[in-house]
C-alpha cells in the first residue's frame, strides 16, 4: 500500500492552509471562513508568482496596493508556505 498522497490532495491541503492563513490563524481555529475558502485557488495562483504585494491586496480585498500591515504579513506567510511545499 502506498503512503504517498495524490497531487490533487496535496493541492487541496495547500489551498486549505492558504485560506486559513488569509482568514487569520490562531490556536483554536482549524477552518477558514467560507469567503477565504472560496478565494483559495486565486490566492494560490498569486502565491505561485511570488507577488507579495498583489497577494496582500487580494487578501485585503482592495485589489490594489498598498494593503494593510496584517494582510501584508499574511501574504508573506502564504508565500513562505507555498515555497515550502514539495513540488
């Protein structure tokens, strides 16, 4: 029996993690809100480019820079998480 995960499951798990970061992480929070869950694919796409300013603006909801400090911090964490995932 194989213990490797399928690429689709890995992508789903990464999208879930990215949505949770965008929503705001805290020790008792395990799920993102529906709004951030719906944005996960788009946030993942932006994260793949490494464009922190664009990602922060998308999280912030303004769609343009500059984003607030909290969203800029979240964008940095999302890109760090994306880059840490095995290809």
